[in-house]
C-alpha cells in the first residue's frame, strides 16, 4: 500500500514537473526563434535602405521613362559589402526581368513586393532537352512563413538533393510616379534553423535530464514524505496490539475469578469458609477492575492528547507548592521503602529585587491536575526503581534564558540512585507500552504499583503533558548508578 502510494506521488510529481518544463522549453524555443527571424528581417531591411540610397539614377531621353538606374555603377561596391554578410542582391526591371544578381544562377522566383519578409524554398527540377529550360535550370516556388528549415549549402544554388531556403525582402524603387525597378535582398535561412536546431537539442536534452532528476528526487522525497505515515501506521498497529494484550489479561483474570467465586458459591454453600474465599476473590476482582479502569483512562487521555487538548482549563500554577504536595503524598511510600525523598528549591539571585517577580518566581501558566499527574508519575517511577537505602531528590529552579527559548523557564529535575536504564533503551523510553524489562516492572508489589500505571503508559503520559505545556522532557541515566529526568516548562503567564 505504501509503495503504491509512494509510486503514485512520484509519478504525479514527475508528470507535473515534466509538463511545466515542456511549456517552459517551448516558450524559450519560440522566443529565440522569433528573435532570430526578427533580427534577419531587420538586417535585410537595413540593407535595402543602404542599397536604395546608393543607387545611381540617371536621366534618359525616353519621355515615358525619364529616369533609369545605372546598374554597374550602383551595384559595383554593394556586391562586395553584402557578400561578407551572406546576403545576396537581385535587381529587376520594372517589368520584372532579372537584370543583375549576386547568385550564380537565377532563382526564377516571382516578385512579391514585401518589406515584412518571406521565406521561400528553391527546389531544383530535372533538366529537359528544351532549349528554353536549359537557360533556366532552376524553378522556384514561394512558401508561407515558417517553412520547414534546412541548412544552406556553401553555394546559394541548391544541391540536387536538398532544397534551399531563403529569407527575402523585396522593395519597389520609384522616382516620382515612375517605377525604376525592384530590389530583392535574400538571406540564407540556415542562420535561423541552425541555432534553432541546436537550441531544440539542448532544450530536449536538458528537459530529459531534468525529468530524470525530478523523477529520482520525487521518488526520494515521496519516500521521505511517506516515512511519518508509515511510522504512524506501524505505531497504530503496535498500539492496537499492545492495548489488546493489556486489556485482555485483566479481563481474563476477572472472568476467571468471577467464575471460581460462583462455582465455590454453588458447590460449597454449606462450608464455613465460603464467605471468606468469596470475599478474597471479589477483592481480586475489584483490584483488577481498578487497574483496568486506570488503563482505560490513560488510553483515553493519550487519545485526547493526539487529537489536541484544550487549554481552557489553564490557570496560574505555583510549581513550588505543587511539588510540595506531590512530595508529601509520596513520602509515605519513600518511608516504607527506606528511601530518602527530598525537595530542593533554588532561591532567586540576590540581584533580583522586583517584588512581583519574586512572588511569582516559580509560577507558570498551566493545568494543575496534569502537572500533578506528571510529577507523580516521575517521582513514583523513581521510588519504584530505587532500592532500599537509596535517595530520590527533586530540584526546582528558574532559568531566565535557555538556548531554544527566549522566555524564562522552570527546570525540574527528578534524580534517583536506582538501577538505571540501558543506553539502547533511552530512545524508546517514552513510547507507549514500552518496558525496559517486563520482569522489573512488576517486581515491586507495593503502593508504587497503585501510583504507577503498570502498563507502560506512565512516561508516555508524562511526555504528552510536557508537550501540552510547550515544554521539553529529557532523561539521563547510567546503568547501576541512577536516572535523572529533566523537565523544562516555559513560564507563560496569562496576558
């Protein structure tokens, strides 16, 4: 399922990117190609203007045509100039007869007076034995703008196997009302097609490489995006399995004890000890029911935390008074186990003189009941895994500035001299239903069992409460020496 979703994400990502790249490449190609065509047209029009100004116009004795062009004088210098720019000139009489040309052979194209430029294709046809055709071996046809580009050969005359494409501008030269002739300027079309082909190849290659890179990165990024989903799915499966296991055990024991109690009641109604046995079995049922109720409440609390808990019940909480109450409640268990339980409050610095700040030195904005549950879990765990004669200390201090927070914070440390936690277990310590050592979890059958959840949810609930207060919880432990839980809560008072 996850692989199929990952594949679909990668395909969609690649497809969308490919379409965008194709549109971009097409736009670049059309822009560059049109720019090249405009540049050639501007060049041709510029040549037309220069040649037109350099024409030598002479008077004639013909009254109908009082002026004529001296062809030799007009084009003697222009031919050398335009040859360097790969531009060819043709001069036609007013009747359309070719008089002078830089082409080695005539093109035989009809004259179209057009200063906007047109693209023409010159196609060589088979020569016949007709004497007229032998004088005009080339026939041409005009095509629309944007014909299929072909490169120009070294000679302006097309080869027997490939057509010649030219870009042409034709100008009618007039003197008053008299038409002196037609000037046609031609430029090889390969100066458009050659860079256009190279650009198309480069764009196609670049687009292809980019699509391959996007496909690879899309596959990688979709995998990274699916990792949290996969982890959540696996955690959900594990959570469901663990919750089912935890709920099945007390329910099975309740059913067994109830069945035994009913059987004893039916078979031994006349025996004197039946009432005593019945009472003991019902106490077991009551204890297991309480345990099951705590487990269900813990699961409900975590479910609400996953869905986002409301902050409507937040109020000002003096953490020093809260810790005093929790330590006092846990003192009975510490006395029974011969463990020294102490609370240390770090006084504010002498330089602090603000009465209002000193009064609220250990006060923050939070939920009293949740904070009580947080520190009860932490201190209860410390007492549970600390042997007799050990020590559990709770320290409260205010930190004005820490690395990842710009507001003052309260730091609470719960340290013990217990058995410690292996280093490899620390990353999973706050996972739900995770136990470092199942045998160690249930080895102490005392009041600590009542205070702890007994199902591996205590530290998960502690972490949820800390995150609900926008704080952080850390753990440091050395196997055989002890463990320290560090809780950092920001001091955010009601505005």
